C-alpha cells in the first residue's frame, strides 16, 4: 500500500470535537392522534401482510408425501 508522505492537517477534526453550540434546537413536535392512528394502521397492515404470506406460503412450500406415494405406487403396477 502507498502511504502519503506529505503531512495532513487534522486540527479541524480536533476542533470539531470541542465545539459547543449555544443555540438549542427547537422542541420536537408531538404526533397528533390522526398521525398515530395512521402509523398504527400502516404497521398493522404490514404485519398482517407478512403473517398472511407465512400462513399461505409455508404449506405451499412443503412437499406433499401422499402425492409422491401415489406416483410410486402407479409405477409399481406397470
């Protein structure tokens, strides 16, 4: 790896750590009831969608042992 040979001034980084502002940020606004209701409905919709996907997806991904057994039985009769 190549290393820099010229000095790099990092004094600005040290000054940034010590700098304190005397300006306070504005107070955070509380969410209204309508916003809270909307956020909770969105959350419930997303969670319900994931639960439904699991509910319908997991059985669809499992192999059905009864159909594979029927195929093997029909091949045995030939």
